[in-house]
C-alpha cells in the first residue's frame, strides 16, 4: 500500500479538465473482425480468506470476478517471511485506529509469520511456521487464481533490513521449495511469480539502497537455484515516475552484476491526476526503461493500483461507488493496449479499500471487475471504433463458438475543477519518514498531466454492431448497467434477428455497461 502525501513522491501538477459536452458518442463494433485476444488484468491484492476477525470468506466471490492473480501482500502475517508487528507501531496505528481490532491483528500476525526466529536454522523444517500461509495459498488456488508471491513484510511490520542477508535468502529459497517442490510436507503449486519486497522507496525499508540491491541479488539467486524457470523480480515501487535510487539505481546494479530480473513491478494511485490513462503511459515509460537497461524480456507489472491511495473512512463512498467503478472500467479497457503483462488492484477483499462489505456483498467497484470478468468468456477481441483515451472506453469480444458477442463500455470523467488531494499523514509518521532512505525526487515527473483532454459526445451512445457471427438467426440482447442507482443490473432485454443491431441510450458519466448478445 502506498501513501503519497507527506513526502512529495509526485510533483503536483494542475490537471486540465474540459467541461463535458452533451452529444452522443458514435460507436461501431465489427463482430466479423477479430484483432486479438482479450487479456485478463483481473489481479487483486488481498486474500480470499479473512485478513482480520469478522471478515468474510470470499473464495466464491473471487471466482465470480474471474480473478486471475492474487498478490500475497498486506496479509498481515501469512506469506510474510519475518514480519514482527508491534501494537504501538505508528504505521499500524494509523492503518487500524481501533485498538481492539489492532490488538487482534498484532496477535494473529505474530503467530502467522513464516520464519519467526531470525536465528533459527533455515535448513530445518521445524524452524518454519507454514500453517497460516498454507491456508491462504490453498484458498487462492481454490478461487482459481494464480499466486503472485510477494517476498517481504506487510504494512506496519518491522522495516529494518534482515540481520543476515544470506540466511534470509536461504529462508526464501526454502519457502519456494515448500510451495513448489513439496519440501517440509509442502505442495507442488508451481508458483511462478516471486516479487521481492514492497515499496522500499516508501514506508517498508529503513536500510540504504545499496543494502537493498545486495539483498535482492542474494534472494533472486537463491530462488533461481530452486528452479531457473521461476520468475523473480521486484520491487513494488511506490514512485514509478521519477529517477530514483530504488528504480534506476537498482536496474543499474542488476545490469552491472548480471542479476536475474524477470519482471519489474511498480504501483500507481491516481491522486494527482485522476487520469485513467496514466497506467498506460507509465507502462510505456517502464518498457523503455527496462529495454534501455538490457532487460527487453523482463515483464512489466503494475502490482498495486487504485483511484486514490487512501484507506480512511472519509473516502469510502468514493472508492466503493460508481465513480471508481467507471474509473476501474476505463483503466481495465485501456490496459488491453499497453505494454503491461499483469495488473493487480489494491485491494480485493473486505478490508480497507476493498471490493466487498462485511457480509461479502460486492460494492460497485467490484461490479466493474465482475463485468470485465465476464468479458473473459468472449476472449476473441473485436474491432471497435469511437472510443477515446480520456475515459470513454469500449471493449468488445466474441466467444470461440461464435454464439455470444459482448460489449463493455465505461464512461468516466475527471470531476470538473479537480484538484489533487492526499490522505493526511499523522505527525509521528511524518517524523518517521525523515529517517528513511526515500528522498524527494530531484527530477521532473515522467508523467506530466495531459493538456489535450476534452470531453465530447459523452452523454450517451449510438452503438452499431455489424457482421454478427450467426447471420440472420434470432438472438437475445441484454444490457447490464452500473450507475448511481444500478449494480450491474439488467436494464433491458429483447429478442431480435439478423446480422446487425443498433442501440441508442443515455449514458451519463460514472456509468459502466455490459451488453450481451447471444444466439438463440
């Protein structure tokens, strides 16, 4: 999890926002022209099992969303290598102000960390506490998602470097052996992605950048010794838009020392711009950065993202509502045409910034993932004309058997007069930041605000779908909508026939729609 306010990770630039115009958008879908495959960016942070007491089990809900990947970060004990939680820790108190709830998290967290005694023998199975993590990893598999293993510690845990780098690397090696090779009564889950650390340029690392490079190298080589085909990378960068030691410096080190780097991961919260296309622009920047450092085959992974980086009650309505649902819908659509290999939303469960309530019922932001998840059932991507990169996004696909065509439309707009807002950082956290290695950037942002944004013809749509694969045969048409008053509800159903269809509907901003055509 990333907090931007307080330590100037991103330059605050004015965000030009045009006033929305009243016309309708002309959209054309050619159901006879397949242009590729619809890719899944349905990854989530947050396990399907309860991260805290009284939270729901969400295995079935994750499956319904077609979640393709779960990152093992901020699970507050499980999957953490050597985390130690302190009830009086200022970061943890900030995240969980309720003392009873925090006490429960601290107790459960300290009982759940994998290697509780840093001086124990890494070769001895009895040194490990795998049980709590086993339950989480098994639940992720039960939800039909892939495990994306974050090596490190959760928010609010200890942030000092391990005392013995070689011992730490050996511990991580044996964790991989446990989950991939059955070591210590383990499993054969074939976990592919092993992400080293989380936001060392934020609140998760107190050592020097050079220490970080060395620990990454030792850990990466230890993991590769288990299985060279496993993908090893990192680092879950908090600030991907500036030249920094933890970004460029790490890449320089890896290049100079020929350190394995199968992927580079970074985070993006759009507090400053609220622009849904920023993820694509940053992905393009990172692709160029990796290529220039001699890693043209390294994957480009966005391992945390959301509209804003705020876990407080003040923004719950915005994060859970139709505005964020439309933002999510537009981002997921735009990522189809980005040099990005995976994206993992923060976060999916019923905890802070999550997709579900305490009874496991989805918020509107979850409904956006559900609608895009359904698009995976029609994976043959179709040609679409009429969308833009400002928020009015469209994706279309058809099933392999040609009996179903689906169109996903999202209409998002940056609020008029939008100004960057950040979560207030408590004074004691601000004091802690002064002693961490992260420094304010000295270079200009590589993601300046766009100046050409203009909202036109976004009050509705005229949609033409041609060359339907069933020719003149009869079919049904269903429209499902997410809006202020709708939660992916069926708003229209009718029967028709023929090889084309036209629709016209009002479609205000902060609305998402899924249109499903099925041959009878």
